[in-house]
C-alpha cells in the first residue's frame, strides 16, 4: 500500500512546530499565592522608564494563560511515526528555539538533522536541508548596532526596576534571529519557574513588559510574540515562523501543511498558520498531530490510536 501511495505525496511538505505539537506540552502547576509585585522608590531610578513600568502595572487583571516550562523529549511512537511519514512526504520542523534545544527535544545531537528533510531553528533564520547547514541570519546585521543596543539597554533597565520574589541570571538570550527576554532569568530552577508563572498570571509581568516595549519602539520595525513560561521574544518584523517559507519558495512544493498548537493571534504559530502559502492545522498534543497526519496520509491507519 505504501509503495503505491508514495508518488501521490512527494511534492508535499509537512512542517511541524515542536512544543505541544511533536513533544508534550509543558504544564504549569498551581502554587500558593505569592506576595504582590513591588516597585522601587521612583526617586532612585530613571523616572521616564519607571513611569512606563508604573503605567503598565496600574491594571492587574488576572489571566488564565498557561505557558510551557521544562523541556520535553519526543515520544518513541511519535519519532517512529515521523519516519514512516517521511516515506510519503517531505517533513520539517520550525521552532523559535536554537538548534541545540530542538535537537535536545527531538533526538541526540547531530542525528536530528538526519531525521528531517528540513530543520528551521530560530523561526527559520538558521536553516538545515538534508543534514546540511544552508544559511544563518544575524539579527545584529538587520537591526544595526545602535538600535540593538537601545533595545537591550531598555530591557535591562526595565528588569532592574522590577522587584520580583526571585531573580537569577540570563535575562537576555541573544540568538541569531531574535532576543529572548526573561524577567526572572533563564537560569532559574524549575520550582522558581513555576513560582514566576503564578505571579505572571496575576500581575501580567511579561504582557506589560511587551506593552512598554511597543510604546518605546513604535515604528522601529520590531515584532513581539509570547514565548514560554518565563520569557517572550523580540525580532525584526517578518522574522516570525513565516521566514522559513521564503527559503522554501524554490523547492516547488504543491502543498505545505503546517501543524502547530499556538495558532491563535499572539501565539508564535499564528502567522505561519494563517499564511496563504500553507494549509494550517491546529493540534492539541502530539497524539492529535499523529491523528491528523493519519487522516491525511495514512487513511488505512485511521483506526490506530
């Protein structure tokens, strides 16, 4: 059956998000109520920036949004299914994380580039095809050093004005295609991540941080998207996950399917999901991803769970 169906799909590409699509969604559990967010004495800090912080926290409506936390590895069943799927279509992944993090989730080291026809790390600004690195973009070359330093300085000053229950290190992770901003710091422990998650749901720390950035850098060609549990991303306009579609333009695929779980407005899958060059599929879990792929490409296996 596979042999007879193989030619039918060879001009088709299936692109997959990673978190919540190929690997289990990471959950944030409920923690005890934490002390309310405190702001520093206005007389001791740069007042224009402090005013932005204070304005951002005038409204503290709670939100029920649950973000991801710890890294989850691909299930062997999903891993095996993807290799079966690869016999019928081309397959690729596109994620906001760097290649090292994607490799940690989907395999062991360099074997990951052999499992997929395409890997687009950092929203596609780092591109692999058939195991080979094709190109690597640099955000500093696109934005310029002056704007980049203004952006970094603003973020560091904003974070300095926040009084959180805990702060750790790596507040800004500099990637090829984006800046990942974490108010608590990416080097926090798992328990500290969960604690920050609960505080952020009440105080909207990341949401208000992004609002201040949008106000300060309006018209500067920057785009913001909600990241994981403790961070958000900043990148040039157009450098969202659609960036990989430009690289695929010469590949002559008749159909590109995209599967993702953050497909609502503001989610990091929304732009590529809604792009007219793709057929978008919203999935809720890796099991849901397998179910949709079976329906599309393995109709004889629809009965499988």
